[in-house]
C-alpha cells in the first residue's frame, strides 16, 4: 500500500471514530473504524477493533466538546 493511500485510510478512520454520544456508541464506532482500518491494511481485525474502541473512548472522554 502506498503512503498516500495509508494517509487517506487513516484520515477516514479518524473521522469515523470521532463520534458517539454515549460510551456504548463510542465503543461501537471506534471498533468499527479500527476494524475497517485493519482490514484495509491487511492487519488483525480483532486487534484493530479493540484499539479503535479504546482510542475513541479515551479521545471522547478527554475531548468531550469534540464528540
């Protein structure tokens, strides 16, 4: 995968992950974005989902005005 494609995938995944009003929604959206990003990069989808979920919840707790 080229560097340009990787940047596009990461930006798209980041945009998807930055939503959800409740903690449950944040987990689901983050997991979906992480799994999709991992699948596009031929990585481990389960690990991507776990990392995406955790990252989105942490981001939204640290920056509640952006979520």
